[in-house]
C-alpha cells in the first residue's frame, strides 16, 4: 500500500468530518473564513476518495488471477460489515433516544435497501440517501466494484475502457431509462473512479516519476483550482484537482515511505468516515442541552472519532475481514485488505 495514498485518504476523511461539523452544528451558516472553507470545500474529500478507489482497485488486481465472483466477495467482506454495524448502531440510537438524531426516520424497507447498497428515497424527505447518510458514497462504490468485476474478464490494458463504457451505459442510459432512484447514478462523480484507474495505469508503467518540484507544483495548482472553483460539472471542478492531488502524492511516495503513522491514519479512515456523523450528532445533543459553544465540543468530537475509529479498525474491520476470509475460503490480495474508505 502506498503510504502517500494512505495519507491522502486520511486527509480526505477528516475534510469530510470538518464539512459535516459545519453542517450538523451550523447548517452551513457560518461567518468565519475557516468555517466557510470547510462548509464550501470540505466535500471534496469524497472526490479524493473516489479517485483513490479507482487507483487502489486497479493496482491491487493488476497481477492477480481473479474471477469477478471472488473479487466481489472480497469487496463485500471488506466494506459491508463495518457499514452494517454503524447502520444498525444508528437505528438503535434512534429507537433508544429519538431526540439524539431527530431528523432520522426509521422504515424497515428503507433500512433493508440501505444495507443492500440500493439507492432509495430517504423517509425523512431530504433526498436519495441511505439510513446512515454518508453511505450514499458506498452506493457508488459498490456499483464501481460490480462493473470493475466484469472488467476482470478482459486484459488489464482494456479494463479502463470497459469500465468507462459500462459506467456510461449504466449511469446515463439504463438508469435514466428505468427512472431508477430519481437519477441517483446520473452523477458525473462516477468518472472520478476512471481517473484513479488511469493514474494506476501510469504508475504501473513507471510514469509517476518526476523531480520534486513538479508534484509540488501540481499540489499547489490543485489547491488553487479547488479554492477558486468553476461553473463546470463536479468531475471537472473537484474531480480533476483531486486526481492531480493523488498523482502528485504518488509521485512523492519516496518521501512518505518511512512515515508509518500516516499509514495508520489511512487505515482508520473508513471507520472515521462511518463513525463521525454519529459522534457529531451526539455532540450537538450535548450543546443543545448545555448551551456550550459548539467549537468547545469540537475537540471532544474529534478525539472520540479518532479513538473510536482506531478501535473500530482493529476490532471490527480487521477482525471481521479475517473471519469472513476464512469462512469464504478466499486469500487476501495485497492492498485490498486496507482499501477504502
């Protein structure tokens, strides 16, 4: 696993945490530069995640003789248990203390669809979101995994083009024709996975090498593009800068190789992503009943999220993945065991 990618994954996760802190506590109504930055730009963490997913999945399967079934089995074994756990935990919290997260509405049918990664209208009425609302990105992830599984049937050199064709077919022809999930999949963010695959192809060919100033310039250019934005589709506005960040960090990998702490941060990023909204909602509940400043509760929320994510990664993610590998009789693929978000 590239430690530079792990570091960027951790950064993306905590950007999303900051974005949701502003949403949960202030409904994005802020008046300070830092708060506005997280409110307006923090969501780019998701775009970085999608690019990284394309990169890691391509690299992790490039030299492996995998059947589509075995690939999907491993992906579900890696991604689903933690997501199911936090979805069920949210449901228990809502039943036990409805005032903790009052915006959540429990309906058995919607909960089942959420657990199956099938997009559906949220019963609370705020769009196509699963019960654990951050899981909307996992619906895209699972679609990408499914289409990439089909691409494993062709040679590595053709996988990018086959996945691109399948994404376009499913998201822009089949899904709209079926009027499925209110156009959920007709989102240009899906093409960010392709950017990651493209970076993976370049890396495999030894083309992610340059003098240090080149990737540093790329990172600076990406941040400038993110800061200024543009009236273009999201895949261009945030997807392209995210891809530039990823390929720049990959090029700088020699400078990251001994930073094991960054690797651990990346390992825990998926649990950070799943857990943080529950922690923030609990923090909001405390603020509403004590009247303390939301910024005073923020360090507590961050510490609880970080510590909880560490335990979640060690005891939930790793443990369940190992057990499921044994039950399914599948071997670990280098890199996939720590994939994702």
